[in-house]
C-alpha cells in the first residue's frame, strides 16, 4: 500500500521524460509542437539548463543551476512535485500536480490544476480546480500588492475582472483529536478519530472597483464521513462521548453549503497601511440528519509595512492552488538580494454559529483553537492541536515578521488571545487564553511557505510546530474543511 504513491510518481516522471526527450529535436523549432507539448519542452529545458547552451562549456552542478532546477521541480508547469502539510497530526504530504491553461479568442483564460498527495500515515488529499477569468485590458488593479524589491513598479495584484472557479477535492485524515465541547474541557478527555470529506463546488470573486472591494460567493456540496481511530493510545471518540456531547457522532449526513461575503483590501496612506477585511455568511443545510446550522465570520486585519516599499506576495484568486504566476508572467524566483520585507499585523477574528430548530452543529465542523485547526492555521499554538472545540471562536492576534538579509529566511513572533465559547453571547473579550509563538519562516520564490515555530504561554506546556503550506506562494487557498 505504501509503495503505490512511489510507483505512481515513477510512472508519471518516466512518461514526462519520454515525451520531453523530443524537445531536442523540436524545442528549437517553433511551431512544430502543440501548446501542451511546448510547455513540457520548456520545463524539460529548465530541468536541463545545459541543453540550452550546447555551443559552450556548461555545468549543471553550479549553485545557480541547482537552485533553478529545484524551483522548477516544485513550481514548474505543466507537472511539478506537490508538497505540503495536511491537517496537523497527519504528516507531510508529497505527490504530483498538473497545471495547464488555455487562452480563448474572447480574451478569456481557463486554467486547470489537479494534484494528489499522501503522507506516511496513509492520509491523503486529491483534487482538481478550474478557474476562468477575462484577461485584463489595462494595468488597473485592486487589492494587496504583489511583486519583488527588484521590480518595485510591478503591482499585478488582483485585476478588475470577475473570477469564477469550479473544484472537487477529497481529503482523508487518519489522526484527529477531540476533547469535548467548550473552553473548559480537560486534557484527559482526549479521544481519537478519522475523517474523510469530499467537497465539490463553485465560487466567484466579483471586484467592485479599484478601492479593493470585492464580493464573494460560493456553493459547496460536502460529504463528511467519520471513522474510529484504533491506532492511537487515546480511546476512540465513541468510547468517551455520546451524540449529546459530540453532535454528529452517530449519524452521517451530506451538506449543501452556500455562502456570500464581502472583502475589503485597500492600501492607504501611500501604502503605509493595508486593510484585510472579510465578512462572510454560510448556511450548512444537512440532508437527512438534524445538523443544519448557519455561520458568520468577521475577519479584520491591519498590516503595517516596516519599510517604505514592501512587496509581499499576495494570494491571487486567478491562480489555482498549484499555480503561482500572475497574468502573463512566470512564478517569482528565489532572491538572494538584500530585502527589507517585513510587517506588523493586528487581527481580530470572530466566528459565530447558530443551529436550526431541533439541530446541532456537528463537532467536526466546529472551528478549533489550540495548536492548529483542520486547515493548518495556528491559534493558541502552545496548546495541543484541536484542543478546544466549539461552534464559536474569538481571536486577537498581534504579529511581526521580517526577512533576513540575502537568504530566504524570516523571523516571526506572534501573541494570541483567544477562546472557544459554547454560546454566542460569550463572544467577548473576557476569559481569553494567551499563547506566544516565535520562530523562522521560509519565503523562497514561489515555493510553499515553511514555518518552524516554538509556542509557549498557555497552562498546558509548550508546542513546537513545523509545517509547510499546502499551496504555492501566491496561489489561492483550498476549500476550507470546516
């Protein structure tokens, strides 16, 4: 079983090499190959840089060539190695991704991503993502800035054009923990379970104007399936909890989940302040089970650049999870120049849920605090992963991050104050737990961001977190698991 991902990887890489070998004959004769084969040829030449310099001595094993080859392996198109952490406790995933696009005469672009990864504990994720938008007719942009210190005038950001997406993704997680509902549970209540969830849906981002205001819409179908985890020293959820203490434990349900929102992301005061505001409403309608509920989210962020010109790469809705280049450009390369990238950020996150009459919010759809949540976002990182489950959440965070000179490393510090209340009336700023995190981050070109953090400050010990984001830098996020 564990050898299947390696066999698949070997077969696909062999097929890639077989097709790309023809590039020696047609790669230097434009017009003799189709678009997909041309993309394979370009990637083949990027992996074999000396093939482009046949007339002069060349060594592939120079530092520059090795860095470029490594970046192509992880970010190249149409095929690259897919890397990233799955949900906490489920390990580091590796696999393959395929990315292609097609431009139509109507000036509309269609991009397609597909990927699959697996971890050593046999957890896995596989998905496909289709994005379409009209190619921009001007340089007008909205939203946060993208670019590099080398090209300070390049600000591709989010073009003023609607973006529409279709996606289907399945995730299987073999190790998750539950401690009961609410902020006052005990570590002794730890129980283990597994979860598989299939998500299929559509989304849209509808920019309103250059002021950074966009409307968002989504419609998802979700099919979660719980299962016991008997490979852990902790008992399974069904051994410690009942339907009353773990809603959703005894019955399966499929969900229809529409959602609408508004996001505001302008830069103010000559780019000395950036706002990241999101208000979102979702309706989870359970089919055949009493688990229907509604959820609202308010995410308010303020970012203060630490230099006059700071060009942090932003996620673009025009990219799929496995693509990282803006319109008409390649993925950004790893920079070895001195850069002053850095910022101070302040964030307020509030989430509230309300079950329909006779229904309850399933515990596997609760937002969590403690360690990191299902999507890999750390909240109260010094506590164990998934420590506090509740339908509601409030988080206050201050963070500072700054790059180190000439190497793709950054230093990071954050302070969290948060809680997971059972009742919406308890969404306030009293009885907040605190946690602090410090460590290193790696922002290397378009490669997935790496975090190595040490967290302390809670009353349940310390926690070291190592994770790799599950998208390329500059790519759009995957569908949330809750």
